[in-house]
């Protein structure tokens, strides 16, 4: 076993109970995006207690720097998202949410507790002496809403000191605790919301020929949009287009003059993203016109696709294999079609984003964003040492 590995393993038990306390505190007092006031104050106190230099680039969330003289190494950044979801918790835990209708249903409490644990290990005198550059920790707000990562970057959080590379993870209930999923290349999809407004001409329901029915035109658009995936996009390229909103009409005996559709587009490749967006506009406008109506398509860009850097992924895979053994490192072949705004960090600096198993072996595991989602806390025995070791490897 490598000396670094041995040292981290030997030190981790000293901090384990405190890390569990932190996780349970965070789970009990969840806060939604940009409302993480108490969470931020709690983390500020903790990081300062550990000897980190704390900065607040945004109103909620923070960065914590372990100042170490540069000795040829890279400044590594680690990120955890700290926000919860507006979901009612259905888990029967001693530390269940004390805030009605708000829950850490996506595991961000686990991410944050893991990063706090890594902060403890890295600030331990025995480990700190091995560091060759500063370490910067990002406790980021609003991952679930409008992208706190992007705003942290715009506020200059990647500077002072300049961050050279980064790592982050997300819990995954489809894998058991103690396993890690690694993927090269694109790891998460991009997201774009879109609205389509179909305009026709109102008329009496008894005389539809005197009007232009926006409902009929919009229904045809909904159906035609599905052909984009089957007829315009390469079958080996991930792409999902979902229309989840259809509003139209006010009376059963009136030909509707306007219909409103809203949906989401998920892609991985930037080229496919551009192709699908252009095709969606053409299909909507063309189909609506064939019914004598008009269509206006408006896009609301969301998160960009998350691209893992080759070198950082190599280092993370090697570190995870040495820590856990090859049988517990799962190589993933497909990108997730869900999103994560860590993608904005990964666009700025070479980064790696991995998945950590949070599922139980002996019970049903509910998915993320579910009121019964529950992470096996034993996953922290994997993620905390791995994050600390990843910093040493990436420097």
C-alpha cells in the first residue's frame, strides 16, 4: 500500500464520528437554493475551526483555502453542493428534516459532509506536510436552481489562489456504498428549456372552418417533435426532448386561437445540441404553418454538458483503484442525461466528476429527488479518504 494511502486510512477513524455528526446536522436542517444561510454560517465556523481561510463570493455558500506554500504543485479545488430540495421527507430517521417540505433528497448533505471530512484530513499536520500547493474547497449554493457554480466563477472564486484543477462527486443510489463510478469524456448532459407559442385564429366551435385551431396545430407539433430523435439525430448520440406543458383553450365550444407548449432538451455533444435546437425550430414552425398557424420558439439555456479531463480522470481512477481495489471501481460507458452545474467549473479548469455508490445492499433504494431517498452513510468511508487522496494525486 502506498504511504499516502496508508496515512489517510490510519487517520480517517479519528474524524469519522465528527463527520457523521456533520452529515446528520445538515440533513436535519436543509435549506433550498440561495436560502442556505444557516448552512453557510455552520460551514464557515467549521472551516475556520480547522484553520482554513474563508471567503464568501456569494451571499450563501463559501470557499475555504488551506494556505500552503507552493512547492511546484497544483492548487486543487474540491466542490460540494449544499442546497436541498422542496420535497417532503418520507424517511423515518432520527435526524429527519426539521424543515417541513424541504429535504436533502439529492444527497447534497452527504457531498458536503464528505468535503468537510476531507478538509479535516487535509488540515491534519501529517497530511498538510505532504501538500505542495494550496487547496481550495467550494461549498456551492443553488445547484438545484439557477447554477451557483456559474455565479461563483463570475465572482472570481477560481482565483486568489488560482485553482489549477478540480474534482467533485455525486452520490448514486443505483450503486452500493463503497463503490465508485468513473467515466471518461462527457459525464452529464446539457439542459435547455424551451417554450413554443402556437398562434391561430379564434372561431365558433360550430364553424371551425372560419378559424385556425391552435390546439390541432400544437398537437401536431408535439407529435412531430418526436421525429427529431428518430430521424435527425445519430442513434448513437444521446438526446432527449420532452414536452411537459400544454396549455390551450378556455371553452369547449370555441376554436382556440393560442396554445403554449414548454419542455426540456437534454444533449451531450455540443454539435447535437445545436442541431437539435435548429431542427426543433424548423419542425415547430413548419408543422404549425401547414395548419395555417404560426409558431414561435424560445430557448432558455440551462447547464452545459459536463466534460471530464483525461488526465484528471486517469488520476482519479488510479487513486480509487488503489484505495478500494479494482472490483469496486465501475467504469461507466454512458453519460447521465441529468445535469450538474459543476460543468461550469469543468469548462474553466481541468476537472473530474465521479459517482459514489450510496445504495444499501439489503433494502430497496429509492432514486434521487424522491421523498424516500436515503443514502447509506457508510459511503462516507469511501468518499472522504478518496477526496483527500485525490488532492494529493492531482497536485
